[in-house]
C-alpha cells in the first residue's frame, strides 16, 4: 500500500475548490434567502405586533367610549326620569287643580240648582199659598177682601215720610189705588175718607182693578208705594223664606208678619 | 495482479498523473457547480419544491453545526456542508457502473481529514489566538502536551481510516460478491452500501464539527477558568 501524493494534493485542492463553489453558489444564496425570509417574517411579526397594539389601543378606546356612552345613557335616563317625574307631578297638580275647579264648578252648579229648585219650590209654594188663600177667601164675603185692608192702607200711608206724603196728589192728579176687585162706591168713599184722614187733607183717588192682589189695596206713587194686600203679604213671606233658605234656616216662613 | 489499493494514473497532465478519484471528483465538482448555479439562479421568497429541498439541506447543516459546536453556523457552513455533500455523493457514486467512489481510496480520505485538521487549527487560532490555541495543548497541565499532540494526529488519522475502511470494504464486498454470485445478488449489499455511505458522510461531518468545536470551546473554557474574557469564535 502506498500513497499517491499527487492525488492527495489534487484531492485536497479539489475539496477546497468545491468548498468555495458550494459556498459561493449554494450555501450563501440559499442562506441569504432563508435570512431574507426570516427578516420579512420578523418584520411581518413586528407589523402584526404593532397592528395588534393599535388594535388593543382601539379596543381600549372603544371600551372607554362604550363606558362613556353607558354613563351618558344612564345620566340621560336619570335626567329623563327626573323630568318625567317632574312632569308627572305637574300633570297631577294640574289634574288636581282642574278637579278642584270642576268640583267647585259642580258645587256652584249644585248650589245654583238647589237655589233654582228652592226658588221653584217657593214659586210653587207661593202659587199654592195664593191658591189656598184664594180658596179660603172665596168662602168669605166679597166685602171682606176690601174692608179689612182699608185701615191698614191708611196706616201704611201715615208711616211714609212727610215729604212723600206731601207730594201725594198735590199736583191735582188722583192717587192710583189698585184693588183686588172693582170697588163699590161705598168702598171708594171709605178709602177716600181714610186716606184723606191719613194725609190730613182731601185727596182724589183713581181706582184700578188687579185680581193678582187676591185681597187688599195698594197705592202706587211715583217715588213710593203702599202695599196692603194679600199678594204683598205672600211676597213678603216668600222673601222671608228665601232669605231663611239662603241663611240655611229652612222653615222660617211662619215668622213673617205682614 | 496489481493491488486494488494502488492507484494507476489514467493519464498525465504534464508531470501530474491524473487518477480515477481525481477524475470522479472533478465530475462531481462540475455536476454540483452546474446544479447549484442552476438551482440558485431563481430563488424566490415563495420556494419551489427543489428550493425547499435546498433550504432544508442548508437548514440541516446549520442545525448540525449549531447543535454540535454551539456557535453561529454561518462561518462553518460552507466547510461542513461541503464535506457532508461531497462525501455523500462520492460514497453513492459507486451506484454508477464502472465508477469507483473516490472515498474508497486513501488519498481522498486523507485529503478530507487533512482539511479538517487544518481547519481545526485555523479556527482554533482564529478564535483563541496562536498562544491561546497552543496553550490548549497544555490543558489541564503541561504534562499532557505530548498526549494532546498525539491526540490531534490520531483522531485525524482515525477520521480518514474510518471513512476509508467503511467505503473500501463495501466496494470490496460488492466486488467479491459480484465475482462469486450472479448479477442481482450484490443488490442488497449495494443498498447496504448506500446506508453505510450516508452514515459515514454524516459521521465525518459531525466529527469535523466536533473537532473544530472542541478546538474553540476548550480554549474558551480554559479562559473562563482563568477569569479572562472569551474571544468570539
């Protein structure tokens, strides 16, 4: 066995050349490509991290915005609830006021209706009283409708103030005397006599008939009147009843004095 | 009859005899150069299948260097990768009829082992400096200097003998079986020879890494124990 030194040297040179060839044309470009891909991948990862950080920041911002929106919504709801409560209280107060007004109006209507009813009742009572009085008087003689009222008429005339009595019949005009029925001459003379006595001077009378008086006599003057009739008495009774019912004291018609 | 271990020159270039290992090595060099030139001319970021195979090969070499030497693989990639590829192709060249693998001859294995030996010294001196590298022979004491020197020589010798023995024996076995049996009988032995060739290529590359890495790491370890800053390899 022997070593061929030429072959040994040539193979050494060949391997060294092959190291250069493979290093130049295989390992360097391929390793460079791997490194380039690694750099790109690293850059892509860095970009992804940056994008992830941006996304995290955006998410945090979105969460913050969401929290702000939720807070604003809660505040708005609270404010709306307060406004609704205030409006509700206002509506309730207005409703109460309106109800009070309606109740007062109803009270007024009721009072007015009661007053009207009372007036109607009084009217009916007056009509009934007139009817009763008329029926009762129809049982008396016709003379009683006049005779008993002449002194009272004279007393009423005497109770007038002097200046009114002085002006009565002073200008030559006769005194207007209303009677429940047509007066007879005797009754006219009696009336004239009584009135002249009350005035202290003679006076002329002009008789008128007013069946509404029922019974009695009345004097009509420009500035005064003397009523001494059953009708006037009933009116005074009705007035007294009305006054009593307004005062809340019903049943006072028995106290009226003609 | 001539010994099969004796190389007969095929022709002469001037005074230089050209033997079959040299000729086969030239053919391998030309083929590899053309393939690499063609393959790396169209590298893209989105690799084709062939580019993926090339990147897998480079990544494997880088992983081998990084795992074995615990160092950045870029500086040693060309040497270790070339040794791996060349030894593998040289071993498998026996599949071509009439071609005798260059690694079945002592000169080629000696050349590879000599290159590894020189690379060990080169990278050791480069990493530690001449004094630092020489001091590694005195570790752990100066008494070990002869043994360390002998170790450098014997492990290089074992490197070449291991590769030469395995490949040469495979070629001999196939030749003997082929002369004794029929045409198809040597095929299992050839398949076994393929496995042996791949394993020997891997072992040669790994041992080269180990030797170079040892030259670097021994000096760094001794400097750390002396409290000195290690030099970057």
